[in-house]
């Protein structure tokens, strides 16, 4: 199967959005929304490290407000993006920005998000790659890649024989087709993150069924980005 991606009219024209730049505004909103979905809750604390162009010109382009808007689950065309910092304070979200160097290979429009809610904490690195399109490139210590263009299932689990077979058995049970899948791990027998992108919506009771496996640490449904 070819991995070449077809270019759509949406990719060329870009999204309907608030703000001067699709990369700095729409892309930043989407990165925030994906970070929120990966955490599994609205953050109570967000520590955002801005890299490259995001650090140099992000404030002028509204990237800081756009990232927070995404963490608040606002859409790319929501006029409240401009007020997101105030909305975050009202919602009890503590926000900190700083400049971070993610390395010379990192995309210039990159952000490191350290997000906390209750006892949950996650580190997410992502980039706005142009035209409002984004890529999540790391979760915690694992390099990964997904874009939010598909329904996505993330499963963090112990790396042991039979885990993929058990998870794909649930896909069969719920009659879901897997479009793409991959596994990232640091070492054999340690912890691994499994990524499944699907053609149809992932039901929430499937997430509950996954979390019943004793070797699953956590599972997240990442809804497809529609705006």
C-alpha cells in the first residue's frame, strides 16, 4: 500500500479560522485540542514550551491564545479564541509559557505541552506543519506520529506477548476497520504505546473494555479533528 497522502481542497485552501495565520492559529488550536484529548481531561495546569517560530512570533500571531483555546476545546473559528487566557483563568486552568529548544530537527512551529489534571500528567510534543495541519510527535518519552485526520486510539500497556492480538480482537468485536497501526517501545518487556487509526468512530465502551485488561496502563480515544 502506498503511503503517499492525497492532497484535498481543504489542505490547499485551509480551514475557516480566527487569526492571521493558519499555522500559528488554527494549527495551534488543534494542537491544544489533541493535547487535551491525550490527557483525557481539561488541564488544571498547562506548562507550554514554545520552540522556534512559535517562540519568536507566536505571541504576535496569537499562538499562545490559540493553544489555550484548544485546551479549552474551542474550535478554530470560535471568536472566543482571543479571550482564551481569560477563559482559562475563569475555568481554573493555571497556564505558564516559556521558550524551549526541541533541537535542530524540530519543526519551527513546535510546542511542548506538560499537562496535568488531578493525578494525571502527560508530556506532548507537536508541530503545526502548515495550512492548519498538525502532527503529534511525542507522548511522554515515546516518539510517535499521528495527525488527528483519523479517529485514533492510543493504548499505553506493558509490552508482553498477546497484547496486540487482544486489542485487535476488540476491533473485530466492534466491527471497526484499522486504517493504520504501529507500536513504539523503548525496550522489550517494558512499556509500549500502541496507535490505531480507524475509519469509523471508536465507541467509548471499547475504551472501557480496554482498560479492563490488567496490562493496560491507560487508553485514550482521540476524536478526528473536524475543524
